[in-house]
């Protein structure tokens, strides 16, 4: 009886030691394995970033027989910042663009050649979990920061200022997003407000407001198309086109506002850019002998300079936890 009990105890102890060895081996395997932690799994739903670009060009002449300005400098800057929110069926896109440009020359002095402030905010709720259509609301505000002048020879004529003009759009409709690069927003019910808060300009009835009035309100159809694409490794494109038709005043004369920006990355800090802006507004009469006709406004700028990407990249953290302490029985 005693010998049998001793044999049973011996077998039990051996089995226990073997099981402990298996547990320790598994612990070593688990603690030595790298763990990848993706911040996408964290509890935040915002994506934000942007772009800053500064282009400078300068030329000077001395005793130059072919002629030209003795000094010329051109400075253009572009700032963009975006904040996108997405959670389940909700989507909220916010985008800010600021453009500033300045030219200084010996013969013509200093004047601006670019000035724009553009804020766009669009909120949408996906109509079904797997679809591409959103019920959306949109707000857009666009104006400039400094006084603007038109020039005939060396004579300057005051034409614009801060909030003169300014355009505000409030809209509700459908937003189609087939992918992350492209979207089309369509609204049959849109309020468009034109502000000319400078008294001298409003008294002239500039930018479609009635003479002496500072506000012009319109209701109509609004469509905006946005497209952002990485064309090649170092080439990107950002484009937007807005169309508005006033139901109550010549709806066939559709207003157009379009921006295009190509960025050609040279290296980490420098890039070349080409921007093209197109505007057509039937109420802005600046063409013809008497300046009484509307026309297509165009602006294009080419530059090479400093470029900084402000995008916040999501980091993947590779963590290797400390090895679990070993028992004295190892």
C-alpha cells in the first residue's frame, strides 16, 4: 500500500512539472511576440492636415539695352487646412483656403495679384450603410482680406475690399461620394447672399447689389463638384467647381466659380505649382468699352518655392512588452 502511494505521488509530481514547463514555454512565446497597435482602433474620428506653399520670384536690371523694369519681385502664398470627421454613417468635411499674392516693380509700384479667403463646411448622413449617397447640408463663405484696385496705365481705381464682395451659401441637398477622391453635391434649394459692405462700392451697385444696398439675396439651384487626386508619385491635383442658377432672375445664366491647383513635388521642401481660377457671374459687369458686359474672369499663377505638407500622419506603434518574470522553478 505504501509503495503504491509513493508511485502515485511520483507520477503526479512529474505531470505537474511537465504542465508547468508547457505553460512557461507558451509565456515565453507570447511575451517575445511583437504587437502592432494601429491608432485607427483608438476612439477618435478626426482626420486633419493641410498644405502651405510660398513662391518668390525676383529680377533686377542694370544698364540693360533691351529695356525693362530695374526691379521686379513677385510673392505668392497658399495655405490650406482641412478637418474631416467620419463615424459610422456621419460625415463632416471642413476646408479652409487662403491665397495671397503681391507684386512690386519699379514702374508700377506695389499691388496685389491674388487675395482669397474661402471656407467650406459640409455635413452629411449616409442614407444606407453600404451606399454612396448622403443627406447633406452645406455652408460656404468666400471673400478677400485687403483692398483691391484695377489699373489703367498708372491710374488705380478702387474695386473691392474685405466683405466687399463676400459670398455666403447655405444649402441642403444630396451628396454623392463614390470614393475618397470625388464628390458631387446637388441642392435644389439654396440661399446665396452677396455682401458689399463698403459704402462707396454699394452706392455704385457693384457685384449685383442694388445701388445703395449692401445685401443681395438669391434662391436657386446649386451644384458643387470636388476632386482631389494623386496623379503620379510627385504630382497632385485639387479641383472644385461651383454652379449656381437663380430661379427668379435669368436662370439660364449659370454662375461659375472654379479653382484648380497642380502641385509638382521636387523634394521634401520645394515644389512647383500651377493654379487656374475661373469665375463667371452675370451680375459682375466689367467688360466692354463701357464696362457694362459680363465675361469670364481668369487668373493663372505659376511658381516654384517652399512647400510644407501639414497632414498629420497616423502612426503605427510596434510594442514589445517586457518578458514575464520566470518562476524559481524554471
